[in-house]
């Protein structure tokens, strides 16, 4: 877990989500055409809370309270689905001491 002294980079992340069609029946060729036409891309901005070889964890907010830390809206994204990850320069959250 990140420490209170750590800076959280603000990042822009594009990742590929799972998409599903409606439950109506389709001809097999139409199903393939539909699946190929749906990119399912998610565009997300957040603070990079943790990143390792398996996943990226983004948070949308941070609140320090004494020796504790609270974070909001945690998103865990597998590294294998990330298509773009860009650091937004000069926009880092530095938790207070």
C-alpha cells in the first residue's frame, strides 16, 4: 500500500472493457460483425494508487485522516487490457505530512 508521503500521479488511461449485446437472437454472421464493431474502450482519469505486473489501481479521490488514509472510487484494471497510460504532468496529489 502506498505511504502517506507518496505522490500519486494523475493519469489518463484507455482500457478495453468487456461488452455484451442484448439478449435477442442473432444470426451467427451478425454476431461476429457486432462483436468486431464494438471496441468497448473506456477512457478514465484517476490517481495511480498502485501498479504492478498484473494490474493498475486507480482512485478518484484521497482523504487523509490522522494516521489513516481514505480513498474513493477504486478501479482495478488488468494490465493486459490497458491500451494507453499517460501521466498528466504537474498534477500530482501530495498528501500532507
